[in-house]
C-alpha cells in the first residue's frame, strides 16, 4: 500500500447541518437558475406564438386580396412596369438583387445595443 | 523508516481536475481567437467547431464527476462551504504568503489552522465551481436557444460567457497555478501516474484540521470479518 491514511467516507464526515447547508445552497442555485431560464424561454415563446398568429392573420388578409406575393402588390407591379421588366427579369435582377453572399453565422454579436 | 502518506486526490478527482485543465485551456484559446478576431473567417469557423466539440467533453467531465462520484463532490462542496472562525482568520495574513513570498510583513506571523482547503482556496474554488457550471449553462443556451431568449438576455449571457471565462482564467493562471507550483507535494500528487498521495507531515503542515478531523487509517476502512 502506497498510503496509510485516507479521508473518512462522506457519511462519517458529513453532519446533518453540513448536509442541509451544502444541499440547500446547491438546490437553491439549480432551482433559481432553472426557474429563471424556463421563465424567460416560456415568456419568449409566448411572444413568438403571438407574432406567429399575427403573421398568419396578415397572410389570410393578403390571400383574400389576392396579394400573396410582393410582386402582386400594385405599387411593386407598377415599379416593374416602369422599369420595363418583370419579377426575376434581367433588369430587375441587375437593379434589385445583391451579388455578394456573406456567411454571417459566426459574426460577433454586433448591433446588440440596438435591441 | 518509511514516511506515512495520505491519499489526497483519489482517481475521480484527478480525472475531473486534469480533464478540466486540458479542456479549459483549449476552450479559452479557441474562444479568445474567435472573440478577438485574431484569425481569418474560415479558421474562426473551424475554431468554433472545436470550441463546441471540446465544450461537450467539458460538460460530460463536470456532470460525470458530480453524478458518478457524488460522494467526492459532496465532500468537496462541504470543504468549500465551511467558513469557520479560522477560515476568516486566514485573511488577517493571507496564509502568510505575502510574508513568505515577498517579505511583506502583513498581519500576524502565525497562520490560523486550516482544513483541507485554506480560505483563499475556498474562495477561489467556489468561484471556479460556479463558473464551470455557469459557463456550461450559458454556453449551451447560447448555442441551442438564442432565438428563444431575446436579444438583451443573449447579450448579457454572451458577455458573462466571454468575460467571465477570461477573468476566471486569469485567476487560474495568475494565482492558482503559481501557488500550486509552490506546493510541490500537491502538484506531484495531482499529476503523477498512480495514487495522488502526499506525505502526512506535509498534509499536517498545510491542513492540520483536515488531518486531525477528517482522516482515518486505511486498515480501519477494511470491513470486519
């Protein structure tokens, strides 16, 4: 045997008071963190659901007016007409589309101050 | 005569500590490279993949230790959470380290007897444990649920994740590591292959209350037949 002494097992060291103290602190930390996180996610999800509902309502309204796509909007259609092009047309693509693609998935959290 | 030795770091604590050490260093290096934009975009993406992969090991290591070795975790938390009169008395001279290391005559010469961890270690290790848990939680929430949490919460959690890890790393590299190197017996016990034992005299010098109250002879642990 390399060593002659070891720490007493937990049952012999831990008094009831120690157990309550350590258990209480750990439970409090886990419970408070868990509550805060689930509460935030729950509230956030309710906003998402409300927004989703609003968007569906808007969609329904547009469908009733036969305006399911932006190019069916009269002012957009007029712009295409003025430019003598059509949606996805050569001139539209040249004027309205961007040619650069930026992979933004790893961008640092910029603009968060505008939240 | 053969010197008496005491097992200070059982295998479970050595595995937890050393995997924690390696993964922490890898996480802080990859994290700093990404956050301060020290590498180009493709390398940054690769670093993020590594950061997430190593984060998985870091998480498993922590929860593995807590759940598979709950006795050791409970003992460690107990040792960290006992703040008695001697613990507070340690701060009168900061364990005598300013006097020993820098010749600064700060506080009384005699150091108050400490348990397995001295007061400075208790404070630092509580911060480490809190940060390990906090970084795991914040890291996974940032990875998995950013859209569900809202911009403000994500922003503050992100700052906690980045600056919390940087400040904790500074505490580890500038205070914990140099003091660990000074305490040679503990250092050897933690990093040598095999039992993490230290001489009983050394343990008594650093942690007299631990030796007196918490230790027992190995033979006494054997079941009676």
